[in-house]
C-alpha cells in the first residue's frame, strides 16, 4: 500500500511541475486557442458525468455525478465567456 501512495504522490508532483513549466512557456497569443481546447475537454467531462449520474444504482454515485455535471458545466460556460471576451479584445473598434 505504501509504495503505491509514494508512486502516486510522485506522479502528482511531477504533473504539477510539468504543468507549471508548460503553462509558463506558452505565448500570450496561444492562450485563447488552448483555452477553447480545454473547454472542449470539459464538455467531454460533462458527458461522462451525466453517464455517471444516470446509473441510478447508488445514491452517492448520483450525488457525485450531479455535482460533477454542475461543476463541469460551470467550467465550460465560464471558459467560453472568458474566451469570447479575449477574442473581443482583438476586434477592431468601430468609429
């Protein structure tokens, strides 16, 4: 049991470090397309959460699935709103 915890902790710390390094290397012009891609992945999460919430077998699974649907939906909507606002910054102003 202990080696599995150590291994999983190592994987978590490595992914945090690599994610931090990767995000810091992304130029500002690429943030909007990458954000749109992340929103699409969150949409896939919504589909998975709906399938989990719809099992009907266990009460805990239904509650966790409903919570996952709500949080992933907030993430998708918020991400698209932020992406839309970022794209509006690049539009030419009329007048």
